[in-house]
C-alpha cells in the first residue's frame, strides 16, 4: 500500500510540473489533452499561489481553452470549478477581474454557487467585476445572479459587499467607473445609503474626488475652447437586451492606427450636418401650406406658444433670442465649434489631445449625473419612526454584514435565521449604542466644501437646505472649510448664494472666525502662480478679499488663544515673506544687469548718427529717410526704457520687504520694471536692424532680414523666457479673486 501511495504522489508531482510548463509556454492544446486523459489534473495546483491550470488559462485570456476545460471538468465533477488559490479566488473571480463575458457566462452557468464564493477580502466575483470597472462582465454576472436569487430576498444584496464594508457602488465610484456606477444604482438602488466601516456612503466617496468635477479641473485657453466644443451624452439605463459581448482577445480587431481620427471626424461631420440642416428644416416647415393633412402647421404654432412661456434657461432647441445677438447665433457658434474641432484634428494637435479632453469632460458630465442620482436616493437627513437615523444597510434584513463595537464589518451567515423584531425598542436601543460608540463621519457637503466641489455643494443646498448647518468635529461649517482650504471659487459662490449671515459669522472650536482661517497659511501652497513673492501677493489678496466681503461686526477679533487674524497672518507667513524677498532680489539682480547693458548700448547708439553730415547746415544726410527716423526714435526709447527699468529694479533691491509691500508696492514695481525691460529690448532690436540696414542697402540687401533674425535670436529667447512671469504678474494684479491651483493635470 505504501509503495502504491508513493507512486501516486510521484505521478501527481509529475502532472503538476508538466501542466506548469505547458501553461508557461502557452501550449494550451496539450493542456486540454492532459485534462482529457488525466482526471486528477482537474484539481491539481500548479503555481506557488495555488492556482490551477484553469486559473492560469483565465488570466491569460484564453477564452476557447477555458470553455473546453470547463466542459471537461463538468463531465467528471463540477466541484473542481470551485477550487481556490491561497487568496481564496476561484476561476470565476479571475474571469470577473479580467472582464471576459464569455468566461463569466461559461463558468457561472456551469456552477451557479460560485457566484457567492468570497475570497480572503470577502469579495465575490460580482464585486471584483465592479472593482475593476468591467461593466459587461458585471451585467452578465448580475443577470446570472437573478436567475438564482429573487430580488425581494435578503440574499439579493449579499454579493454586493466585501469585508471592509465597501459595496460595489463604493468601488465603482472610487475607480471613476461612472457608467458602471449608474447601472449599479439602477439595479441596486438601496446601495446609495449603505456605509462602509468608516461610515462613508457612496456620496462621501464622490465628494472626496474633486478632480472628476469641472470645478476641480484647470484647463488652458485652447483646451477650454475644445472642452466646450465637445458634446457628451448623458448616461442611460442599460437592460439585458442592450448588452453586447466584446471580444476578449483584442488582437482580433484589426483596425488601422489612425482609426480614432476618422471616428472623430465622422462624429463631427454628423454634428455639423445636424447643425446645418436644422435651420433648413425650420425654413421648410414655415413654408408648408395651411391645409397640411399631417397637422404640421398646428404643431409649429403649438411649439411657438409653448416656447413663448419658457425662459432662456431651457433646452438648446427652444426659441432662444437675445437683443445683442442675431437669430442664427447658435448656428454660428456650432459652426465655429465644428471648424475648430476639424482643424485641431487635421492640424492637430491631435486626436490624442481631443480624446483626453473628451474623457475629462465625460467624467465631469457623468459625475454630476451620478451625484444627482445619489442625492435623489440619499436619506442622510431623514429619520425613521423611532427617532433615530435610517439604518440603511445596517438593517439586518437587508445587510449580510454585522458591525462590531469598532465599526468593522464582519460577514454574517446569511443562512442563519434572523430574529424578527415585533417592536422598535430593540432596534432603537441598538442604533443608540452605535451612535455613542462610533464616531460620526463628516457629511458629504462638508467633504465637498473642503475639496472645493462647487457642484455638489450647490446641489445639496438646493435639495437639502438644512445641510448648510452641518459642522465637523472642530465645529467648522462649509464656509469655514472653504476659506481654510483656499477654495476661492466656492467661497465666492457661497457669498453670492445669499445664505444667512450667521453661517459666515460662525467660529470653530478654537474660536477662529472666517478671517482667522483666511489669515492662516497651511503646508500646501494652493495658488496657481510661480514664485514665492507672487504667492505672498495672492495670500494678501485672498485675506483682503475675505475681509472686504464680510461685515465687520461678524468677525471675532480674538480667538481662544487671544490672537487676532493679523497676528496669525504674521506668524504663519513669516517664512513666505523671507523666501519671497530672496526671490525678488534674485529676479531684480538678473534683470537689472540686462537693463544696465541695454542702457550702455542704447546711450552709445543714440550719440552716433549713421551716414555723414551736410557741410553747410551740419544736418545728417539721411534725415529724410524713414529708416533714419526709426533708428533715432528706437534708440531714444531704448535708452529711456532701460534706465526706467534699472531704476525700478534698484528700488526693489533697496526695499524693506515687509508684508504690506507684497500687496501693491513690490508687484507694481516689478511689473513696471519688466514692462520697461521688454520695451527696451524691443527698441534695441529695432535700432540695430534699422542702423545696420544702411550698411547692406546697396549690397546683400536680400539676405539682410535673415541675418537680423539670427542676430536677434538670443535677445528674443531671453524676452520669451521672462514673458510668462510678466503675464502672471499682470494676471495676479488685475484678477480680483486668486486662482487656485490643482494637483491633478489633464490626462
């Protein structure tokens, strides 16, 4: 007997090694043959993590091989399909993560019990499909679950959550899979109020993602034009009839490399056709006879009557008009968008950039749609008949999880019969204990205010006006959080929202008012502007903006530490003032050196006159030529501007660099100095070219302009290098509200 067991062990070991080598070399036909000949191969683990050959075939995307292996396993014992690896993942878990519809359908139809198998993290195949954004695989697994579970049963939601309390809706929103999240809310509407172990609902997760909203994205000028020209359709509910099974093997799609460009042009052409034909259709409809048997004329009159009662905020198809714009204003705008998009694709800057901007706008539009849907389903501010907050997913009849005293979620045995409550006393007592033991998380409007999500704050205030009174653990409301985190646009929006003055006059637990928090500088420098001096300039401008936007009687002069906002501003900005002064010194020293050189050259040039002088009058012989007049004026302007620039930079170097100097004095001097420097550089270039033109006017006149261009190239590069700083200075000086920077970029 012992010898026979040893032979079996050697045989199993040999099978494991053979299957591993075949799988690693991609010889899947031999793997299938091994499964046909050796029945024990169905249950053998071939990798260190405990994966079987079926696991490896799924991860390798071998759809046909998986179908054959599943058929062979089911012919012997379908329990082998439920073999798990070290992390308790079955082959269906891997198929759901890969997003293969064919493999999910094959494995789930062979053994439906695998739909409820959980790995070490408590994740079901349905959850993994949502976690990785595999919408088609998710929908396939969902309808497979429906065949075996009644939506009215408590087990209907059992596959939608993992051990840490996150649901499929949490995961889809966290991964920016908004198209999948929209379908989940349609299929599992109750998940909108389910919380994880931290007490966060899906709306909390969305509020923590400011980059998916328009208010959290910064676009360049050209990108902004393309952004507004792109049209994104809203999400729609998909049913089983709308499902399509994409090919898992992407190599089967033999598209050309530039097929996306043609698709973009085709989409734009369709849009342009609709724009052009819309006015023509209206013209034809107006010319229809009165006795039209289809009643078209009556429809036109009815539409006119209906449109007269609508405001200008209606749809794009309404009869919109404005006294300052022509009647075909929208047609012209759409035509301009079409031309711009075609030029950007052809000359383009590219189909890639347009595709990135389209994805960005899709996130913005779809996230707003998800937010509105979540707010429709949310019941954060509602209370049940017992006086406690609605338990949502913590109801034992709808949740497959229990929560311990620390708020951690543990899987409940769903087969265990739950005791029914005949009255609300036990339920009310349980909710009361959890409220005392667990720390309540911040509400979504507070998180949105901290992150500057203006869209969510606006929508919550409109739907739930009482939400403006929410405060966090430090007693900060939405206004205090917006000011503390330098959310300038949100604060300006709240200021124009006509909220109660008491909300703006609130103080936190430490006695800090809005002005105290505006004066406090955090670790993160939020302003979208280079240089410490300009950072300090916008800090002062932000402090003054908050101060001037509020009534003086609502400010508390001292906080709990007996500090005024002015004291806090001086303490927290001490290092920024020092670094800003050093930055200004370095900039002024380099620019003053260039200004001194230009002044020296301009002085010597202005004293020398090209050509000769007349003997009788002593006047220049070339005084009547336009080139000579340009030379004289440009040399004088270069001398005056260079001296002015030199004086301005010297005055900056001799400044005291106090806090108030960064508000107006130093920035204005820097703007005047840079303006004079640029004008002197330009004038010097003109002076050189006009003076040297007299040398080459008779010979080599055709090559004069290329020589001048090459000679002026170094000076031009210096001007271009300093020009962005000049633009930022002008922007910072004339902009009323500082523009906040964003950590994320357009990708």
